[in-house]
């Protein structure tokens, strides 16, 4: 760790955040974010992270910060951090929640860094619950249901929860995207969900590699014969051993394919 770098950082608009600046955010829930793994000061899928922040800001606030401004905040945080980090960039309005911000109120950016992570080892057993996220295409904060259902799943002997929508379709897991393999193609669930940046990276690299992919409705009754994994900003794949009582196929080869696709994505500097 070089001089000026710390094991964790929290910056607001490119500068160290004070307790006074952070205290109004302690229980605030109207904001959105993106999370990424930094390796050697660089990240994969930077364009996807910037697009996520841009689109979510327009959806939630009706405006967005320029990409170069966001990149500047990322660079400032990384300059104060070790080369390998977990990083989260959160966009919010200083007007707070439960209010309507006027057109003259801008957007603030909170960037925090912590220890690098590759996620749990797995394999994971998932318990299905009927749940549909509010604004499913936005990675927003304050989602109490994710932790609530995670804890319910663990209490029932599972590792995490997977969500089933009102049509009976699997969509995503608590903090994960789902992906399946039928022996010939990658099968992505058809449902309203958050398209993860890792999912986006993997999909475009699989296309480049010529691997077949399709999107279809997948219900709990359709899982027999499939291999399954979860993925998020930590990792392109962790094995899923079963969903409810249905065992899934050995995903070893599938995991190798996903990791190969992910690692084909170039690391870039903010």
C-alpha cells in the first residue's frame, strides 16, 4: 500500500466524505449504485457500469451526470486505494427522499472502496420465493426484501433465495443473476430483472466466442437436466447445486466457459 492509500475509502464528489456529509445518508433509500471489482487499478465492463448509472439516474431523477465526471470520481477513489479493490459508486440527490427536488438540484456521487472479493466458494442451494423487485431494471438501494428472503432461506436450510415472478418464472436471486446450461447453449431467464454488468460482459464475450445463447421462460418445473450458476460483480459463476428440491447438473464445464468468457473482457482504466 503506497503513501496516501488506505484499506477503505469513502468519497463524496471526489473528496473524502465527512461524518456530517454521510449522516443524512445513513437511513436514506432513494439512490442507485453500481458495484465492481478493481484489479490492478482497472475494471472490466466500464462502459456497462457507466451506462447503468446514466440510465438509472434518468429513470430516478430525470437527469444524469456526464460519464467523464463519473470517471473522475472513480479515479479519485482509486488513487486513494490499493490496486485491488471492491468499489461501489452510488448516485443520489442532496434533496433527500420523501421530497421533490427542483430542477436546480444536482446529483451527488458517493464512492466507497473495500477489500477485493471473489464471492463465496459454493455450491449454493437456492430456495424459491415469489417476489418481484420494484424498478427491476435499476440497481437501487434500500431493498429490504433481499436480506429478508436470504435469511428466510438460510433458516430453511438453504444458502440463498431465488425469485419467482407472478407468472411462475425464475428471474434472479437475492444479489445474483441466474444462468443455466442445457448442454448446448446458455439459457437466460425471461423475466423482469436487473441485467448485471457481469451478465452483460459474459453475454457479449460468449457471442464473440460463438457460444449459443437463448432467453426463455424457466419455471421451477423446467430445471431438470440443466446446470445452473449465479453471477454478480464478484464472479462470473458460482455453482448452484439445487433449487428447492430439484438437483441441478454438474456445472464444472459451464463454469469454465463462463470464466473464460469473463476473462476475455479487457481490463480498462476509468
